[in-house]
C-alpha cells in the first residue's frame, strides 16, 4: 500500500503546478497507459502464477512466459514507433508524447514476470523494496523537475523562467521521471534475465494462453470501468473544453482515494483469509461477518470524507480552479464503496472456482460504463461520468450478490448491512448537496451515525479498541 500512498502525494503537486488543461491531458495519457498495460500483460501474470505452482518444470514456465512477453512487448513498441501518427490519432495523445508513452509501456511490461517470480518465490522484501524505490524515485524527480529546478533557474539565470513557460513542458518532465523510475526497477531486476535459460515450449504457451484469455477479457473490462470515462470525455466533448473538463474531473476524483485505499488494503489483507477458510464448516458465516464489518467501516469513511470534503480539497487540491468539479466527490466515493463491497461479495466465485462469473460481471460493468457515459457526457459532461461510475459499480455489486446467493449462499445480515449502507448514503447526500458548508449539520449527522453504529456493534467495537 505504501507505493499507492506515495503516488497520491503527486496529486497536490500536479494540481498546484499544472494548468487544468495540462493536467487533463496528462490524465488522458495515464488512462491510455492503464488500458495498454492490460493489453500488453494479456493475463500472462495470472497464468504464470497458475502454471508455476502446478508444473514440475518451473524453469520452463518462467522462460516461456518471459519470451512471450518479450516478443509481444518489443513488437508493440516497434509497431507503435512506426505507426506513431496513427496511434496518436486514435488515442488523442499528441504525437510528441507517443514515444515517451511507448517507453513507459515497454518498461512496465518487461518487469511483469520478474515481479511475479519474486512473489511466487516468496521474496516479498525485495519485491516491496523495488516497488517503493520506484515510486520514491518518481516522486523525487517530479519534485525536482516541477518545483526545485524552475525555482533555481528563475532565481539564478536571467530570463531562465522563460524556458519553463513553454506549453506542456511539464508533461515531458513527468515522463522522464516515470521512465527513469521504471528503468531503475528493470535494472534492479536484470539479474533475473541474466540467469534465465531462454527455452520456449509452444505447447505450454498455448495452454497458458487459453488460461490467460479470460483474465485478459476481465482485465480489459476493469480498465474500461476504471479509466475509459476520461477517454470518452475527450472523444465526446468539443476539443476546446474536453481537456479542461478531464482535468477538473480527474483532480476531484482523487479525493475518493481514501475509500479506494481502505477497500484495497482490506481486500489485500482479507483475500488470503477467505481462501484459508474455504474448507471450514462455518466459512459462509465468517464471510458474512467480514462483509458486514467492511460495510460498517466503509460507511464511516464515506460519510466522514463527504462531510469534510471541502476542507480536504484545500489540502489536496490547492488550486481553486479545480474545485468546480467537487460535486462529483460524493458520487465517486459512493461508487468506490460499492466496488469495495463487490470485491467482498466476490468471494463466492473465487472459492468455488467459478471465475467466469467474475469476468461476466466485469464485462457487464464495462458495457454499462460505456453506455451511460456515451448517453450522459454530451449533456452534463463529467457529471455524467460520475453517474456512470455509480451505475457500473452499483450494478456489479448487485449482480455479485444475486449470483452468489444462487450458487454459494452466504447468510449476510441484510438488516444491518442495509441500514449502514442506506443511512451513510442518505446522510452523505444531505450533508453535501443540501447542507454543504454547514458543519453543525454535517458533523451532527456523522455523530448520529457513529452513535447508531456503536449501539449496534458495541460488543465487537469494545473487543477491537478497548481490550486490555
């Protein structure tokens, strides 16, 4: 989780330094990077874990995976370089940024299997150190290029500031920072490649690809749900306002990171526990309790961040020009709350090996994301994207519950879960859209919710927080 939190520190920097339209342009590029990262991985990481654990010749699994990704990654890089103008046209990324984007994608693809091998070989310390170092270098170089260097040149070189008034110069430095950090990670992992015996097993590769294909479909659906709203804003809005609206939307979207961090940390911690409990007699009851507690704590985060959103914006987004899109914050928080609940509900298809349902639900979410954005964006711009996110993640949550109760019934405490979910949503809507800025009402609603939660769960709360 530390790299995620370090990356979040870039948001105040970017929104303080970058004009809204430039930040929108950068956000669009990042969206395409996420999408192409999924395509270039094409489920091979998951296939690697599966076959590495079950095949006797593990070295052959490693070399076959590596060769596959080397060929596809360098092939994409060279084709992208040759057809850079076409790639620029279909993505909306300016041609001068395409080469930098291709280098980032290539470096990211080349570390997929080395990182997977570290995890499969139970070397978590090295894995974590390299991941954290990557983000630390990226963060440090961003601070240097965007804050320290301009200040130094302005103060010490006559007319030095003119160099930094060239439109879009910031994106170049952000690219350089990312490429340097990714290059350092690859250099650190180079011993993995040097020790590798490059042997390719065509039959093994075909079996791995058959396994990886559904993962690729689910990954594409995930990328669509996560990032395609920015791309559609660029496609569906007039050019003179699209980058600005993408910048506003992307910046305020980041305030929902508190819910995302909580949901991700919870999922990373609880998923191994879910699998360890799968064969126990009371597994369904255990899953039900965990989901109830997730909803309870998530509801507190939803309401707390919503009540204090206008205070948080001053810390996280210091440029008031970005605050125009603050109205999306409760919607994005709520949508990510639904996504977190979905991940908890998804335990049923993971422990029963019905992962095809996960792919199906993700695809449904992606279709809803695309449909709702296409309908709403021309009329209400980024507000339509926020509503589309709620529709997609809310539907995924409901579908997982519906299919789960048919195939692996879990006795969820729907009365309490429903109450926490509904009251936190209602109180959040009231505090932001009706009584925004009135902290007497907002804090009062938060205290009322916390009191009700304590009354319902006081036994477990005392056990967690007040045990000796």
